[in-house]
C-alpha cells in the first residue's frame, strides 16, 4: 500500500508554509492540491505556478462542476413551477437565468439560489473539499492507497481554529 501525502494549497501563507514543512520533513509521495473556485486573482494563479516550479511538488488543480445540479433544478422549475401555476413569464425568466457559467462559485450560487453567508456556509465543502475528494482522494483510495491530508490552519485566525486538534484520523 502506498501512502500519499496531499497538501491543500490555496496560494496563501498558511498553505505555503504547510507545503514547505512537508518538503523539509522529506515527506514521500508528496503532492499539492488546489481547488479553483473561479474567484482567484490572476496573481494567485501565477504564484501557484511559481510554487510548483520552485518546490518541484506537482500541484493538481481541481474544479467543481455544478452543471448536473443546475440541469436538475431547471427540470424542477419546468415541471413543478408550471404545475403550481406560476406565471409562464416567471418560469421562462428563471430558466433563462439558470444557465451554467463555468465559474464554480457563481454556478454554486445559481444552484443553491443564494450566496453563502454566516448562516448558510456551503462554499468550502462544495468548492474545495468535495472536488478534492472526488477528483483526487477517492481515485487513490480505490486503488487501495492511503491518504494523509495536510492542511495549514492558523490558530490565531479564530477561536474555532485555535482549538482544532493537530491531527485527525
């Protein structure tokens, strides 16, 4: 069984430091994963290219795709809204608006029908964790390999993060 050490990188200082620690520890089978939310600044993307070249650690880019969820929502609107007697111009306007953009963040908001907020926090799971699991972790575990996930979390960022365990199984 192979153990893969996967560092989540965002282009920020915490994830960069975590990657550098993993390199300094001479961690085997090291790779980095970046989740493209569709809202990254061009300089962040350039920095990730630099980081990959400077460290020699490959950075896998993952991206969420909500086109099937949007298609399902469109089918719901086409049938259920009409069955409920919602005015046809409203149904058509909703269907016209509800088209995948290719930007994961915007498509997630279209699918959910709202922007994320303190009370509706769904961005990290839908845009980062799930694509990483689906596109990197699950394919490796299906081969029988083991995954160690490294994530840089700064304790000073919040009370919740301050008391996170250093290692989870």
